[in-house]
């Protein structure tokens, strides 16, 4: 049985898995969701003996039902290989009373690698399956990590070009240098004078611009997305939560069938939504702790039922979470409306036009599994220092936000269920913030001196991703106003 994907804003628009991956967004700007969440067909006892690649196949075959076994296994083998610097792919490390799920062992040292290592292979396979003749133009907005991970995944992939927009003053120096030094004949990076939400809005506008689509088609191009709005990004993220549970059972932290809690530093809502989908598949997850930084739009939503983006945008030390429009929340909203696309579309239109929407009490009653908490900059820095001093374990800023949120959840609830905190980036990606948190005396050093200092105090090897950019030349230097984003795309494509 092939799983049907449907638009969150129009019941009539449907697609197969490969069609949904190719399109990215639906025709009306909605997101593709499966008609139902399939159940995992493997027992926990079997899961705990399986490799990451085996679990990836067990999870993804249930969602990507129009891929053959050979196609899917080839995509998985090409994605989860020596690009990762640990055999485990996503190891769990215990520090204090919690388990950190390290999702940063891929080629760009952030959790986005977990999905963006496989998305290019899924996309190219989908294009072949659907007899696509056009060259695929990946158009992406990034708050820091997606951009580099997508660039690395798509660099020199035949039949594709990738264009990444990022907020010029809204990413860490290491994140920026990772993007600006990206090699590949088909890669383009553009800084915008604005924040991430501006970049994401500009990209969504281009996706829904039918005139632009016609011009591109006439020139042999079509858009697709590498953002977490693409179902080909979301499905691979489910895998590591399934693997995390299997690992906790294997090491005796939980008994098979008993729950674990999941804590996720959250920006665009895709990573925590993947955990929610893992629960629907049958993984026993108790609570989803949704951790925000000072851009606490999601915290306020879980507190009040109102999603309100009309607020000051705060630039923090956890830039991948500096987001006021959490695109993937739309998939959860669609679900709690009872899959009512018309109602979901009304909420999303209100968000665009009025900057806010409020869900009903009946919908709020379906969100009891979620707990929202946020960390101030001060709390984040204190947590990094505290964990380093007590456990000799170094958290990046985003993981520290999640750790603070978890403390608040435990204090509020008294719940001591074993918890997995999604550790979404290597501390090497945010060395200045991390080292300043440990001791402010480090602030006088250069970014790469701080890298060496972090290595000295942590004993953790400097990742290849950092070594490579120390002396790499800048290959991309375009900066534009948000209003000129479409113009820049046309310039790149010569149309």
C-alpha cells in the first residue's frame, strides 16, 4: 500500500512520497503530511541489535512507500558512511542524570547532517522515478546549520544546483565561514540584510510564484527545497529517536515498553516533530520538552494557545533557534484540527496577514504531551559552565538551552523518567560563546585560537569540518537586500 501525502492547506492536493520530496512545498504554500503515521514493524528486542542503517531502513520504508528496497537501501548506504566520525552515527553519552543524543558527528558537525546526508540521494532517486528532465534548483533559507549541511550534501550532485540564503549578521563566525568556503560548481551562497524569518519568507514567496515557475520551466529548471519543510528531511530525523530508545533499552537505562522523555532545542519545530512521529510509530515517549531561547514564540504558544510572531527578534548565542515562524508547527496544527486543511489554512493565513492565530481549547487539550520551557542567555551560559565543571562535558549553546529547559521541566513536574536531550551541534561550531561561558578570559583570543583551547580543555579532537576551514579561501561573497532575493536567483540561473 502506497502512503498518500496530502497538503496541510488543501485536502485535494495529494502526492506520493517521491513527488512530495521533489516538490518540497505544496501548490498553496502548505506542507505535505502522510494521511496516517505508519506503525514500526520491528520489535524493540530486534531494534536494539540493529545498526543505524538497518533502523533507518525499517523506519523509512514505512513512509517512502514508492521507493523500492534497493533504491532506499542504496540511499541509506550512501548517506550513513565514513562521513560520520563515529561508528555509532548518533551515539548517546550520559552526563549527570541525563543522556545526550549526539547528533553532530556528520560532515558539518550539526544535527542537520542526519537528514541532509540522505536528502540529495532521495531527491535524485525521486527525480528519476518521476522522469524529471529539468535541472533541480535547491532553494534554501538557513539560520546557520541547514545551509552548510545542504551545501555539503548537494555539492557537485549531477542535475542539481543549490542556492542558500542566510542572515548576514545572524550566524556564528564558524557557521558563516563553513558556508562561504563551500566548494562545488553548483553551489551558491547569498547573505541577506535581514534575519532568518526574512530569508525564509523570501524563499517561500519564490516557491509559490507561478510566473517564476513558468519562466524556470521554460529554461529547464524547477525548484525543490532542502529545508525541514521537505518531508525528505523530516522522515530521516525520526530514525535517531527510534535508535535512541533502542540504545537506552540495550544499556539497561529503560525496560522495553517503559517510556523515555525527549528534550529538543527548537527553532523550526522539525526536530521535535520527528520525535512526535516516532511516538506515533510506536516508540514509548512520555513528554516532549520543547526548548526555546529568548525568541520564545513556541514557549508562549504552549502556555497560551496563541502563536504570535509580532515581537522583537532577539539575536542570541544559539542562532539556529533564532526563529519566530516555526514552519513545521503547521504539521502539528493540521493534526490537532483533526486533519482539517481548511481550518489549518485559516490559521496560516492569519499568521501571514495578522502575525498571529489562536487555537481552540479542544486543540490545546491535545497538546498535553508537550511542555514548553525557555532559557535566557544568562541561564544558557551558566549551564555550559556548570556541566563542564561537574561532568567535564562541553555542551554547545543550543544543547545548553535544552538542558536548562529540562531542569525547568523536572522542577515543575517532579518527573524522573529517563530523558534524552537532543545535542544538536558540536561545541566547536560555537567556540566563542562556549569558551566565554566556561571562562570570560578567553574572549581576547581569535576564533581558531579558541578552537585549539577548546581541544585542550575538553580532550575532544578538533573535527575535520573545522580543520578544513582554517585556511580555506572565501568562495562566496554576495550580499543582497531581502527584496532582491528573486533577482539574485534569476542572475545565477541566467534567466
